[in-house]
C-alpha cells in the first residue's frame, strides 16, 4: 500500500477542516428569513372629496344606520321603541358598521378640509366653528391625536360588527351611545372647540348649584 505524499496529507487535512467548519456552521441557529417586500398598491391613493364632504356624504349616513337601529320615540302614539329584529334590519346595521370601520381610514389620506372657498361658520359675531385652515393647523400640529380619534371610531365600527353577529339589540344600543360620544369628542376638538369650554363652564355651574341646594 502506497503511503500518501506530504502534499496529499496536507490536502486531506484541509478538506477535513473545511468539513468540520461547515458542519459547525450548519448546526448553528439559522438566520431569520428576509421578509418579502410589501406588494405595491394598484395605483396611488388620491382623495376625491374634502374631509367635510367625506363626513357629510359617507360617514354620517353610515352612522345613521347604527343610531336609528335602536331608539325610543315619545310622540302622539306614546312611547315607541325600535330595535333590529329581522335579518334585513341587522343587514342595515352591518352596512353602517362596515362603512364606518373601512371608511374612517380614508381620513388618513391627506385631503382638503373643506371645499374651495368654504369657511364653515367661522366669520362674523356669531361664529362658532373653526375655519378649514385652523382645523388643518391643528391636525398638522398633533397628527398623533388625529390618528387616535380615527382609530377610536374604527374600533367602535369593528365592535358593532361583532354585535351584529350576536344580534344583541341591548349591546347595539350601548355601542351607539359610545359612537355618538366619540363623534362628539372629535367635533369638539376640531370643529367647534369653543363649545367644549362652554360645556366645562356649565358642568362647573351645575356642580356649584348642586352644592348650594344641599
């Protein structure tokens, strides 16, 4: 049997070392897979209408499907209570909740606050609303708050979708009240903030009057 030459021995040792190193590397923890790039949108998101128009023509009508589903009316016929009973009734509530949950995210797309030339009720001695440029300034100064308001409304829409599955009219009534309060809180922040100060003054006055009558 022929003995290996020094060169063959060195080559064999080198191959053995490479094999050991390869095994050690393969036994170590594998690196995290590289995430696939997010799919591109089918075109840019471009707004069609202003914030005010989006609210008037889409969000508000959708919310009416929720607000009007459970209500109590006192009139000539006495007390008339309404609540969803049929699949069609609950279908209308679902339409409102879906439109609310999906549509409210359209407010994340930069768009004009109001149509060109519209100033809201922001001019004159009885002005009670902020002008569109004032509202825009508030949004730009604190975008985190604006997004928080949007998320709050979206979460209520998602909760109402779950209530529709359970067809629980009582829960729907409670959710409608929460939705109404969330809408009003947003309006008090961005639309007519002066009323927020007025409400605080009335609350303090009512609290003071209550203490005085004790």
